[in-house]
């Protein structure tokens, strides 16, 4: 009897060791504020055991990923390629989470297509990142020449458009909604996503989910479970805009729920994995590489970039 009790005690100690381990991990998840992080909000609410960090600085995100401080991160698609090269393959794309979020606004009625930008001056943000390369690729494809001046902060350009100091500007959501709310004379003149899809055979991709390669190999079930939960979170956001907007404010993904409510429908939040993810990723990488090789780290990533 005594031996039986001892055996039960040993089993009680051993079972948790086998039931936890690699597949019950405390995930470290990093996301940027804005559209890249919107699809994450329901997941943040429902999973207090996950370690979420929300940042507003892409440079900080890149540094943290390179150091291996995070297992999973939501980042711009070109940054994923750059990090893949810098970490010598220790980053993989697990899913695409954001399509096009860029729009050209005008204080007036003269701009209705990209061709109308010929000879004009346009202000934009995102120099050195996807907005610059996307705009450059579109203008080159259509043979359009215009002057572009880049401002550092989205909010600064939005403020200048609200005040009327800037007539034509390209902004991402939610800054588009913020500017439109501040000046009734502003309007969306060009949907960059629509222009892109009429010019290129590939969809416009701006954000993705990346995973640390070592983590993915050692914790495949935990990663699969995360991605399943993330997909559900994306579906929730797109189907429950009011509630998702409130969560965006609560977790400071977007400053105000009212702003998030108007912006979410224009943010093209999605979840794409598998073969379609690879096709979409390869397409945007080729276009960005042709626009400027430095935009994706200097070289087209190989197939191993995908999980």
C-alpha cells in the first residue's frame, strides 16, 4: 500500500512535467499600434496568459525581434523580409494580417485618379517603409511624375491637411479617418489599394505575423493554437466593429473608439496563411524589390521565409 501511494505521488509530479513543457508556453507577442495590431485586440482580451507588448516604434520592434526578445510579432511586410535577412533566417512569416491601408486625400475635387497627380506636389509619410515603396511602384508603373515631400509623423500630416496647409496628401488609416473628421472639405480622392490591384496582378500586402524560427520549431502546437486564436480574433474584429473599436481604445491600438469604429472597415484586416500567403508575399516582395532592393533588405527572400 505504501509503495502504491509513493507511486501515485511520483505520477502526480511527473504528469505536469509532460503536460506543460514546449506546448504550454507563455508566448511573448509584440505588435505595433495602428492597423497592424487591430486584428489582435480580441486575442489580447481573451488570453491574459500571453505576454503582449504594444509599441508605436517600428525601430524598437525590429531591435527586439533581432535580439530574440519576442516569439511572435505583427510587423510591416517589408520589415519581415529585412529581419529575415538580418537574423539569417531566424524569422519566418506565419500569416498575412493587413492588406492596403493607404489613401490619398484632397482638400478639393481635382484629384480622382493617380494620373491626376501628374505635375502636382503630394505630401506623404512612411519614407523608408512600405508607403514610400508602394507609391513609388505605382507611379513608376503608370509613368507619372510628381513631387513628393515626406513628413516624419502621420499625425503631423493629418494636422496639416485638417488646417488646409496641405492640399494633397497620402496617409494610412486611422489617420485618414482622423483627418476627415477634422475637416469636412477633405475627401478620399484615391484608394491606393484599388489602384494597386488594377496595376499589379498581386494583392497589396502591408502587414504580417512573424515568428521566431527556433520558437516555431520547438513549439509547433503552441504556435498553431495561437494562429487559430488570432484568426478568430480577426474574424471577430471584422464582424463586431463596435466592440472591436472599444477594445482598440482599451489596449491603445487606436486612441479613441469612435476613430477606430470609422477606420476599421478601411483597414483591410485579414488572415491569410498557407499557399495563398506565399503567393501574396512573393508578389509584394518582387514589386518592392524592383522599386528599391533596400526596402526588403537588399535581396528577394527565398521560400524558407514562410512557415
